[in-house]
C-alpha cells in the first residue's frame, strides 16, 4: 500500500491516529520537504513516530517517484506531506503514477491552511479561488494570479494568497553550469507580498487592489498556538508599513478581503486589526458592510 499522509500545520502531535498507525506499519517513510514546512525539525518527528524519515526533495518527488514507490505493491510505503495531501498538485501526480503501476493507494487527510485560514474570522464559504504569489526578480514578474484575484473581487469573494517558499533552489548561474549548489531557503514575507501586489496593480491598473482601501489579513504559523500563531488585519498600506517582525516566523499567508463582507467577519477580525477604527470605517464606507 502506498500511503500519502497529511501531517497538519504545526508539529509532530498534529498527526492523526490513523496516519500514525500507517507510519508505524511502513517499511519506508518519506518526508516531502519542499511544498511546505513544519515548525519543527525532522529529528523531532522521527523521535515521536519512532521511525527514520527519508527526505524527499522536489527532484525526487517529481522525477524519481519510482524509487519512492519501489516495493509498495508488496509492503507499506508512506509519503508524509505538511498540511493535507491534496494541497499541492505534485501529490496528485504521484498518486496517479502509483495507480498506473497497479499499486494500492490511500490518502490520510489532515488540516491545512486551506481550511485553517478560518482562524482569521472570515467565513470559508466566502472564499473564491486560491492563488500563489512567487518571488519577483528583475526580469521575471509573473502576474497571472492577478486575473484570478480579479475574478474573486468581481464576485465579492475573499482570496487566499499562498506566499512563495524557496527550498533547495539553484541560482541561474549554477543551474546553467550544472552545479549542484543550492541557495539558502527563502520564505516570502508579508511586506514583500503586499509590495508585489501593489506593484502588479500599478502595472495592470484595473483598480482591484487599492493600497489605502483594500482590506487584507496576514497569517503566520496558523495552528501553532499563542506562542507561534500571528494574525494581523488592516489595509494593504497598513500591512506594508507595519513592522516585519510583527508577522512572526514563516510560513506566511495573506487574505485579500472581498466586498461580500459580513458584519460578523468584521467583528471577529477586528481583534487582529492594526487600527480597529480604520478597519471598521473601511468595512462600512468602502465595502458597504452594514455594521451594528
């Protein structure tokens, strides 16, 4: 059996009982280590699971899946994924490969940012399409995400923006020269994300992201408890001007608030607002939310 097991959002204790049982029954256990990260290191996971973990980077998962799947037709093999297994298309692809080899598969779900984002007070059924925001470079500033955001904005829906992470990435020079030298990990911060959103709006000029009147909510380490989790709400400009260390440690996510904003959402998220008065006034006057 080939298991793909969600680990949840925080630490070793987020694993489900069903997932832990599958790990303990497996001949080999791989830890996918590039689409997301946990708040703890591999050694803590190994101590809790009482099993050694094999790190599976992007190259292994995407081009060497046969090695991961080796023997899964006769013994249990597990691939551990931060969050939920279907939070990344990569995991769908490896399941399809297993099926093509007639290997039995089973997915064990867990919490991910896709549902835990409700911690910010916005209601999940008011969310539209989720988008990813990658690091801009001097020569590469992809803006296809903007079209998805606009579709959400036109419908009044909230947009969850997943911020880029760079793990085991090569520089253009090392890639061109074929050198297996990797850059230090990088995680997009909230100020960088907001700055790129404002820059993209300046280029596209469709009026969907206005620095002073578009509300947004920043989240980091959701599910990590009071000592780790951070949620900060405000206008895009307020988030840009806010101290970077106020957003906590990565990983970070951002929600662009849609115009179909309910007064209960405003009330709940006000507790996270940089300026509660500005938060409520913008919700009332710009978003036309009827507040009590």
